[in-house]
């Protein structure tokens, strides 16, 4: 959901489709792993990795502004950036599978939940769910309760009109890239610890996020949230009632269905 | 940005992604029901003799990145070269081992003067391309492009290639071999479809040879033999093997698992693994499921197995999903005790990478095909190929030791295969006295060579004849080391078994 929101956020505010999102996700995870291994402190490692993720997102946006080079070239540049970042990660970290070092109390399943309600949930998943919910509230607050958010929404509605009333579209674009970068970095730091690091680990989350965004509608954050929950629900239904094998197709199958039947998505507003 | 251009872009992106997934699905076959199996090859096991468990462990250095440079021993300036192309997932330890094994093999061959054709010494050299074989998101065309680049751009005359379980990519590569007319020695993938193609259309697919591992049908046999031994040991209370009745099977949804799980494999057992475990070995298979290759959360599967009181989880996993699985299995709150995990768990052979990647949670995980320390193999499972000389006097001990010395880690099974493939190729070229593809193919078909992986012979459909290929079952122990615990060459022995804790 966070990946979808970040991806959609950038598109909504500056029509920027950032396909390097998955690679930023990968790089942040590897950087956090590296900083933790050289023992510079847990919080500082996370903060530093996240900062680099945000800066990288801004940098990619700087070169790939769709208003400057066109949307297709912009998307192509982000894909190229994704491959470049992935290549750098492979070159620097090699081919091994790395496991993110976790504090022992975060590792494994939450036994209290399991013994009380009988549902096994990983501690890291609980942390990810709670922090991403808090982040979602933060994004909502930013968009609907701040001046900056008014500016974003104005740009989303009509860029030229927004500029006429004094919204600096260029600056807002960079800010949206920063917000998107922070969201993907946070998602990476929350999800990576429960898995394994490998150089192309970012493509699966990117594709799933892309599917969710299509279903929810490009340009609609509400749609992304509802679609994320809906896609997860359909995923579980297919898993248990049809076959686990077909559940992997759910995000993209729903995306294809949405394009065919309702191209704007559930709540999308394409320009 | 106009709406039309966005639609067009999204549609193209979706089509490309779906096409990649569809290509993967095309070669997958759903599980079908089959008849019960009546034949059996399981024999009675004699009580093992008491052998003391003393052994040395080998500390491992950190793994350096493998080189992709051209390798050659000291050769005269006028030396002629044969270029071997390596198409492997170089970004993963699986592919790195293929490249390392090839480099090691090339060094050995070259140090023995290379290959002599009509009095002229030819030395091997290596070029490599990444086939993205371990990236389940990469379409099969990536592997095809890697091989094409090796042949058309890098000048490779022979290809050693593969991955661990990306059957779609291997079949895609096989489909272009009639056009490339280049010999392809496959290591890593066990799918029977490739050699079935050779049998169906030998003139087109004659270029394909599977060097290692044995195909999926044989893998099914190995599974049953080991679980039969495990059953015998558990029933007789031997070696701390727990008494297991309820079994769960978790298999990747990939082409290589189909012949093991279904009746279409055509192997000696020719049956479904779930039914074979029940009808032949007397286990109670309470759970059996495929899972998508992109699975990272195995909680629903673990929950289902916990509910059904599974005591043994049989795994068929060839990609990094096994790392996710083991990490979650290792920390799952099992209400009835942690079940044993045993099966084909390809990455479990990575030493010490798998232990590190699973944060040490791989303790007690058993896998087929790992290459345990050769000191233990030599002492407890001595390889016996009396009457036959190892090619280049290079056996598995030297393969293991040289790999640790040069690359810092023991060979993965793919590395053992690629090393053997180099020896097989050199031997075939030497016998053919030619680099002509058709002549080398004829020579390859007559291969009978003792290599580090065992005696390599090919069947009529260019598959590996597994009759003399020692395969070890190995288990990770809580001390972070891997030990061989069983081999079908010595069926009455299980050693070093450590129950899950």
C-alpha cells in the first residue's frame, strides 16, 4: 500500500511515473543492511539509508521531469535508472543472499496473538502494518490539512490553473519526489527485515504496487488505499478457495481487468 | 500528458509483464490425479555398524565476487583457443558457482596442455553472460539473448549454461539451439521436457546435453529412497530420527517439480509423490500444495500444516523462496513441535551463504544434492569407482578443496556440474579430433568419463545417465555446518542426524 501511495503520489502531483521505485526500495534495504553491519547504530542506519533513498528519488526526478522531457522519455529514464541502480547494487554487494539483521524481539511470529486468537502474524508484519497506517494518516494530514497539501491537490486538479494562483509546480514536483522517496524507503525498511536481500528484489513489490495503483486509479490516493485492501482480500480468497498458485496473478489480473472495464480505475482521474 | 499516451504506455507495460508470466505458465502443468503405484524398489535396511562421529570442520572465508575475465594457463603466443560461453545467473551464487566451476575446469584442462587436435594444442577460454536465470521476473527471452550474445558477439563455440529451477528459460534456450547450431551443456535444471524434446526431434535438438543434475524423474526416486530410509530409521528408533507419520508437501510451481508430483514424469516410480509416500512408504500425506515462485510469505501454508499436525515437510524448492520459507518455518509457533524439513532445497547447498541468509534458522534442514565437506564423504561415504581413472586425476576432493582455495567457498551443485561439463567437453573434442559440432555431438553421445560429479554417460535423448552419480543428502546442524547424512550408494547408513529443535 505504501509503495502504491508513493508511486501514485508522484504521478498525481507531477505526472511522474517512477519505475525506479523498486530499485530505490532495493538500494535502501542494502544500505540499511550495510550500515547495520558496520555498527553505526540502528536508528542512524535507518535514517541514513532513508535519507539516501529520498535524495536519490529527488535526483531521478530532477533528470526525468516529465514536463521537461516528456512523459514517455521520463518513464524510459526511470527504467534505465532502475537497471543502473540494480547493477550498482550487484557490483557492490555481490551475488550472495543477505539476511537483514533483526533485533531478536522483532524476529519471528507474535506468540501472544497466536496463543490468544490463533492467528500467526510475524512481528515485523505487525510493525509494518502499524507504521504504514500511521504514515497513511500522515500523508492524509499532509494533503488535506496543510498548505502544502492544498498545493499538491491544486496541481493534481489542474497544473496550469494552480500555477496561476502561485503554486510553484517545479518545487512541488521535487517535494513530491521527496515524499515518494520517503514512502518507498520506509516500505523497504519495514518489509526487508523479514525477508532476504537480493539485487532484483524490488521488481516484485513494484509490479504489485503498480497493479494496485491501476486498480485504484492513477491520480487517486483514496483509490490506492481501497485497492490495496481489496486486492489483498481477493488474493486471500483466491489462495484459499481456488489455488495458491493463481493467487500470485491477482494484482496484475485485476489491473488488466480494470484497464479493460474501467480504464480510470476505481477512483482515477487521468488527464 | 494525453490520456491516450498513458493508456498506450500502460497497455504495453501490462502486456510485456503478462507475456512474461504467460511464458512461465505455458510450461507449467497442473497437478493431475494418477493411479496407485504397485511396484517398489525399497529394500530392507540392515542395522548400521557403530562408527564414531568424529570429524573436522572446515572454516570458510568470505565469498569474493567471481571473475568474468578470460582465463588461461601459461600458453605459447601462437596457442589456439576454444571459447566456452557461460550463460548463468551471474548475479546469484547459483550462477557464480557455474562460472567458477567452468573457470576451475578450464584451468585444469589448460594446465594439462589443453585439447590436442591433429597435433595442435587448443586451450580453453571463458566468456560469460548473465541469463538472469534466478530472477523469476525476468522473461525467458533474457536467457535466450544471453546465449545469442555469447555465440554471435562473444564468439563462444560451446555453451555451458543453466540455472537452478528456471525451466522456462532453459526450454526457451533449447528452442533456439537448432538455429545457433551450438552445443549447449546444461547444468542446474532438472526438467525432463528438454530431453524429451531431444527424443522427439533429435535432428533439431541434438545440441542439448544435460550434464548435471539427474532429471526430475530421478529426483522423485531419490526422494522416495531417502524417505524410505528415514521411515526405517524412525520406526526402529535409530539415530534420533523422529517418528514421522503426517507429511506435508510444499512444491514450487515450476516445470521441474511436475514430473515429481505427477504421473507424467515417466521415471522409474512413475507416480505422484504424495501417493508414493503413502502407498509405498506408509506415510500419511495430509497436505500437498504448490506455491507461486514469487511467494515471500509462507505463513498461510505453515498455518495449514500446523492445523493438520504435519511432522515432516517435504520441500521442492529451487529458488530464494526457500530462504523465506526456512526463516518463517524456523520461527513459526508450532503447537505440536517443529516439523522436520527435508527434500529438494537447492539453495541449502550454499555454504555458508544459506546459513547466513537464514540467520541460522536452517538448523536441521535436510536437502538433496548439497556438497558436504569431502573429508566426511571420504570417511563415511567413500566414492567407489574402482577400475576407472578420474579425468585429469581431478576428483571431488580436489574440486572441493580447489574451489575453497580459489573462490573461498565449496562448489554449489551447479559448480560441480559445470566443472564436470568442461572435462566432458574436452574429452569429447579430444576423441572427435575436431571442433566440428556434429562430430563433437557424436563424441559426446559416447561419453563415459569419471568426473568430480561421478561417471558421466548420456542416454539416447542426451540426458544424464544417473546410474553412477553419487548424490548426497545433507543436513545443516546447529553449529552452522553441513553434514552428509545419507547416500543411495550406501542405503543402510544414516549419519549425523540432528532432530529439529
